[in-house]
C-alpha cells in the first residue's frame, strides 16, 4: 500500500512540475511584443474604419439605437460607456481618444497603461456595436486582453527607446519574465479553443461532411474577391480542401504543441487564413488570426527575424533587439 501511495505521490509531483514549467517558466518577451506591434496596428485600423460613418454606427440616432442595445444586453454583465453618449461632439472626442490609445499601443508608448485602456475600449465598442460585429472584433479584444498581462512594451517600442535615451544608450537585455510566459500561454490556449469550436461547428454542417463547403465559399459572390469558380471543375480538389480544413481546425489544438507537427499546423494556418484574405476578401480577419498564431513562434525566432527588420527603429543598434524598457 505504501508503494502505491508513493507512486501516486511521485506522479502528482510530476504533474505539478509540468504545470509549473508550462505556466511559470520565465520567457523572453519578443513574441508578445511582436503581437503588440501588429495587433495594436490592427486595432487602430479596424476602429478607424468606424470613423467613415461614425454617427450611423455609434450615434444616438444610429441604425441600432443605444437604448435597443441596452435592452438586448439586459440581464447580462455587458456594459459600454458608448451606450450613454448622446452628444455627437462627445462621441467624436471619445472616438478620437480611442484611436490615440490604439496608436500608442501599436508603437509601445506608456504600454502598461494604454494596454489596459485598449482592452476596455475594445470591449466597450463590442458591446455597443451589437449587430455589426464580426470575428475580427472578438479576436482584437482577445489579443488586447492578454497584451495587458505581460511586458508587451519591453522591446521594439517607444518605451524602450526612451529608456535607452535615459540610460545613455546602454540597456541590458530584457530579463525573461513569468508575465511574458503567462500572456503567451493564454493566447495559445485561447487560439486552440477558437479553432476547436470552429472545427466542431463546421462538422455540424452537411456541406462540410459532403465536401462541398469549399465550392460554396468560392462561388459566393458576396465575399468573392478573386474568381475561384474554376475550382468547380475539380471536385476532388475542393472536396479534399474541405475535409483538410475541418481536420486541421479540429486538431489544431493537438498538432500545434509538438515541435514535429507545429510547423505543419502553423503552415496550414498561413494557407487557410491567407486564402480567406486573398480569395474571400476578409483581409483583416485573416491577418488578425495570423497575428494570434504568432504566439506559437518562439521568442528566439522572433528575435532573430524581426530584430533585423526593426534595426531601423530609433535607438535600435547592435543587440538592441534584446533591450527592454524598465
């Protein structure tokens, strides 16, 4: 009996050790900072689009009136400061302030503060724009939520550049942190949940089982940006693409973790979301999902590749890609 309890105790310790290593191993912040740079730009751009017809979307006389949105959310915990904005001038002031916050997040200025504000603003816009939301808006909000948990302004940021100036250009490399690891792990798990339920949802539709879903997507003129109707002459091809998409999306949460299959899972993400962007016109959604997939690219790879591309940034000299803001 003692031997059994000893084995169970050792097994429990092993599981606890794996759990601790997964969540609490300090990690470099470079992957998180790249997501901040690209995700911040996507948030700025997608909210800038609302400016084109701001009053029609968010004004007191909008297509979906504020009181209607409040009623739709009655009984839930949802809330938005935009529900109570009646003055067009105040609406414009708040909207421009939101764009400034997203721009600051993108360039990494006062990142700790604006990352929290960016999340709050993203949630407020989502709760106000009921009926006009897409998956893109939800992905933006998801990324904003996790960017505020870690040191997302540690590198490739104005914060880092200002810190370098204060230090006379001599900054040590960023210390690996638990916060960076926790933020990246949460993005990774959230991406797995998105794909898993996306795959399960597709399997509930007959077109995905029959293999015709890819053809109907290509033949849908509402989303078509490039004519792909020629694929109708290749039934084996669009059937294979349909089933391959469902398999990849459902088992992404399994394939993306082992080093052996991770390049395949991420490569498929590029093909699927790249195809959505190019052929179905959903450029912003495809890009946002690829930004989320960057959580599975190692900080070392990001540091090497992006460090070269970012060498033009003010204050980024040799070794600057491993410098950090305090």
